[in-house]
């Protein structure tokens, strides 16, 4: 009888780990806010934005690392990486700050296309390490969709001359 109790105890422990350590559901990308130009240079530029994610898991999801390539209209815009821990609350929406490093040539080509047609096919590919309780797994990031990108134009002419 004691052996059956020990075996049942081991079974419950294994079942707990199998259920508790299941792979998290990938957060849902909901869009961006506050797109802005950070560092501007002849070779490299930095675009900053706040990305809105929804965590469909019933637990907080910690993302500790992410590497992604961002494409606008199938043309590489740049690369982004995140190396700081971000916690996504369960069943909730969160804004996560992102920076994308882009070459001046790629940024200029994409900006010209956006002025001609602000509806842009955005594609993001990469992976992230996400999990909870110190156990992290690789989650592939594959997003593709059309978004309207609004670039504000600044009028630098003096109209009172």
C-alpha cells in the first residue's frame, strides 16, 4: 500500500510539472503608438515606438530577450533587440518600448514609400525568450499585417516674411 502512495505522489508531481511548464501562448501584437525618430546619423538611425501586446495566458509572462527583423513592404527596415526583462500581465494589454536600428539608406527608401502610400505591409520575424518562474522557452515571432503609418511633416518655412 505504501508503494502505491509513493507512486501516486510521483505521478502527481510529474503531472504538476507537465501542466505548469506548458509552453506559453504567444502574445498578440495589437499595434504601435508614438513612433518617433531617435538618433539620426549618416550611417545609422534609431526609430523608437511603443508596441502594444495582449498576453492571452492566465499568468504573467516574462520576456527577457527578443531579436527581431522589421520589414516594411517586404523591404528590411532594421533590426531590434531587447535584453531587459519585461513582464506582461495576465489577460491584459501592455505597452512595451522598442527601438529599431536602421541604416540611412533603408530608412530613406521606406520613408519615401510611406509618403506615397501610408498603408504599409509590416512584417516582423524573430524569436523571444519568455516564460515564468525562471523557466524560459524560445517563442517564434512571426507577424504580418497592414498598418497605416502616419509621419508628421514639420513646416520650417517662415510665412511672415
